[in-house]
C-alpha cells in the first residue's frame, strides 16, 4: 500500500506535468496571437498608406486637363455649310472662294465661287480704314479705349486695356497691321456722329463703290453679319490702294507703341509681307469661325498689278498656302500673265548673259 507521502508526491508530479503541458500548449497560442496582431497592424498600416490622399495636383495641369475636357468642335464656316468647299479648281485651293484679277484692266485671271456672299471677318477693317482716311480726321488726336470697345460678339481679349490712350494714327496702324479689334472699334466710335453714323457710312460707301453684295453692322469684323463677295472685295482693295497711308500701314511688319509705362511691340498678321519674293502693295487678313481664314492683297507680278481675294480657307496657314500656289502658277509657263514665248525669251537672255559673264572672266 502506497503511503500518503507517496500519493502526495505523485500528485505533485502530475500537477507539475500538467502545468508544464499547459505552459507548452499556451506558448504557441500566444505567439500566433502576437503574429496575428502584428500582421493586422502591418495591414492596417499598409491600408492607411494606400488610402492616403494624393499630393495636390499642379493648378496648371488641372486647368490644362479641364480645358481639354471642355474643348468643343469649332462651328462650321458658312462656306462649309453651303457646300462651297466641294467646288473643284485646277490649283486645288483650300479656299472655297478665290478671285485674281488685273488691277488696271479688270481682267479675271482666276475665279472660284466669286459671287458667293460670306462673312468677311477682319477684312472689314479695310473699309473702316478707308472711311477714317477719307474723313480727314486728325491722326494726332488722342483716343481712349473704353468699355464700349470690348468684344461683345466673340468675347476675345486685347492688349489694349480699357483706359489706354493712343493717337488715331496709332489705332489705325494697329487695326490694319495687327487686326486689333478694340482699335478698329474705337476708330468707328470716334467718327463724326458716333458708331451708328460710322456703320451707316460704311454701307453708303459700299453702295457708292458698286459693292452690291456687301453689308456691314460694325467696324471690326467680329460679327458674322458683316458679309461680302470676292468681286465686291476686289473693288474695295482697288479703292483702298489709292491711299498711300493705307498701303503703308497695312504692309508694315511691326510697330511699337507705349501702353502706359511699357513699350509693346505689335506684328503683322500676314507673314508674306516679310518675304522678298513678294511685292505686296496692300493686304488685310481676317478670321472668325463663320468666315474661315480670309486674305485680300494687291501685289505686283511679272510687271502687272494684281488683286487677290481668298475667302473661307480651311486651316490656319491655308490662305497663305493658297496665295503661294497662285503666285507659283502665275509665274509658271502656263501663266495667263507670262506667255510661254516671253518665258523662253527671258530664259535664253539669262543664258546668254551668263555665257558672256564667263567669257569676260
């Protein structure tokens, strides 16, 4: 028979073993819980990193992206709506309307939809300049740009801030060379009788010149209701060319004026006046969506004075490209102003001169 001491000893041993077993079994559980807690903490940290707010975007980038989203297709021009661009021509011009004629004889050398009546955009400013010059208003008189001169048609901006004061001559220069809308509007507003009288005078002058397809509602060309045809505009160019001041200012390449304390340089809207292979006596460009790209010019080629009109051209530089195409054609062997015989004679003469030069050397 076991003694009480033996039993107590065995019980103590069993208790110790049980306690050890519990301890052993509890250790992995505690480690797993710790690992789980650590993992959860790591995930929470990772999650908090992923959910952190992104760095603020650059205001310029945000504005640029917003602008891209807000871009809407440009409205079709009147010429496109009328189907005038479907008219084919031998020079494959991008202008839906074109006319080239001899200034002295009125001989038509090239025409494409010359009777079409379309918006003329800033070609309008040529009539504006004509009236100002014919009125003999002082070019030295100072005129201040006002709120009335702001664009309420297309809401375009201007480098001529409200309050800017320039002379009438300076405003006329900027209107013809740089197509400055506020300058043109201020000129009309300061005509005897005001703007309404000026617009009336524009239409009376057009009628007097025989411009039966022409109508004006304001002096800048921002309104699509200012409309004319190529044949009418040829008459306007021919008349305006008679005034040396209009010829000089319209073909000027750049001009600097004082705007407050700053000297600001303005440039021409027609790069052709800077090219040595062009002899341009008068020019005016124009653009609004309804009119497309427009250009009128007086230029000399092959000893003849020519008037060129391009309306509703598709593409930013297409009116210039069309003018270059016409010039190249007019100076080629197939030109109606340079007979093949004359071209051959000129070529032979040049060859003879070259040979003589070689012999002299």
